[in-house]
C-alpha cells in the first residue's frame, strides 16, 4: 500500500524551461512534506520542504505547492538546468516533524541542453 | 562541517554471514534514521534512534536486524545471517531534532552472494 505516489517515473525537459514534478499522498495524517534530489551512487540531498499550514514555499529556482484537499504536491524548477538531472523523491511525515519519512518511488528528471 | 558519513560504501557478504553498517551523524545531530532502498523503489524507513535509545523500529524486520546508537561512536545497523533479499542500498540520515529535515549519508551498498 503506497501512501506516497509519484506516478511519473521519468520526465524530460529542455534547459531553461520549467520542470514540474508531481506527488500524491493518501494518508491525511501527513502534515510535513519534503523533496529530495538524488544522483546515482549518492545519498538523497534535501531540496525544500513545506508544512501543511502553508500552500507554497519558495527557495530560489525551486517552489513547492501543496493542495491539501487534493492530497497533492508539486515541485517546480524554473529555469531548469542540466545539473538538475537526477532522481527526485517526494517524502511525507505522519507526525509534526520529519520523523519516519515515507518516500515515493521517485521521478527521474532529465534536462536536455 | 562534515556531512553524514557511512562505511563501508560497498559490502559483499555470502549468505549466512553478518553485515555491520556504520553511520556517523553530522556534528551536533543526535537523531539518526536508517532507510533501505531496493532496486527501482523509494527509500523505506527502518529505524529511528537517539543516543542510547531506539525511538521507533516499526520498519525493521522482526528477525536478524538490529540497530544501536551508543553514547560514544557511530550508529550500527547489524544484519545477521544475511540472505539474498537483503541486497540493497542502506542509507543513514541525521537531524539535530525531530523537527528538522534529515540529512543523508552516501549509503552502503550491500550485496549478498
């Protein structure tokens, strides 16, 4: 039973355009959400997070949007750069903090020069 | 400030042997988490520890797996009598509190022959 779903295994975009990565969740107890980026043979790197009390959080080229009624969040990267090519994981926490993260399966983003 | 360190990076064991994976959290971090990633899957939570205490081990298999985080030294994930299905990447993460994002190490890739 997958509580965090990333339905697109892969996404390809042109350099300079917007990348939109999507994530759906089923557990209404989740109240803290994070995005991680992962390169091959490395550990995940934290990108950005959002609490359920907000609907948007922005950090430079990265913006995360949360739609609680739809149980959906998305990560926008603009403008996309070739160095953004990686696997992106959506994660959610069932408690007030970031304990016991539940991860999606990831979306492989390829940014073409 | 060094990041989360894990060793070894690669570990090969034969069926029935023991595997010991080590994790040194970031300086100042007293919360440690272990996750396992099977091929083509997301990371799955295994155990959450603070110094000398196991806080949540709900993701740990009931047999053969154990974890500790002693007062001095790294956190250890121990797998006894390994089987082929234990082959995976094992990631350790740390955080200063349970209300912060988790920072991941590079992982240990366990191969069971």
